C-alpha cells in the first residue's frame, strides 16, 4: 500500500476541507477505516437551528461532497461507508444536550430513510434501537462477516 499520498495530504490538512482531502487519499490508498473528530460543532443557544444548519452547509457539506465524489469516482467497486454521528438532537429553548445520538449514514448498501424520529421534546420512541443497534447496522452495511455487534435491528439495507 502506498501511503505517500495520505501522508502528504495529512501534512496539508488544517481545515475540514483539508481533512476530507487527507481522508480521501487514505481511502484511495486502501485503508478501510477513517475517523473524523470536530470539537467545534457544539451549539448551545441555537434556538431555531440556524447556527447548526449554517455550520452543516458551510463546514461539512462541501468537504463531504468532495470526499464522496473522490472515493466513489476513483474506486466505484469499493463499499465506502460514511457515518456522521453525535448529539445533534437538542432540546428547546437554548439548544441543550439530549440523551439521543443522531446518525446519518451514507454508503453503497444504505437505503435512504429513517429508523426513528424525535418527538416535540426531542425524545425517541420506546424501542428505538440503541447505540449497539447503530454498530450492528454499520456492520451490516459494511458487509462485515457475521454479526459482530449482534443482529441488525434496522431495515435500511439496499
């Protein structure tokens, strides 16, 4: 595996767009797992969601689109799965933390849809799959052998 492109890209990666470029180089070099962490996302006091929507549009959407285009155009036979997750569910007013984790999953075997909606108080319905259910779903869409995290409780497989 030639890691030179990934190493060079990481040396230039200082912003979200640069980190997306670096991760695309890693995937194109053959890696199977890439992580991203951004501690600037926390958004207390966003009473109408405008700040978070603006961050998604200006900080994440463009680099994510570029990343997906690069890895899908250059390696169409690979099953690249992207999972954006965090405490995106917020209570109102003041946009405080909720005990929910939200996830958006993009990939070759991901069927569009939702596995749960929040109520007016940003709560999840009884029986909504837990964090273990998310990992089981990710194992299923990545086509991991067996069921390393248990049975997949989600029906959103293409």
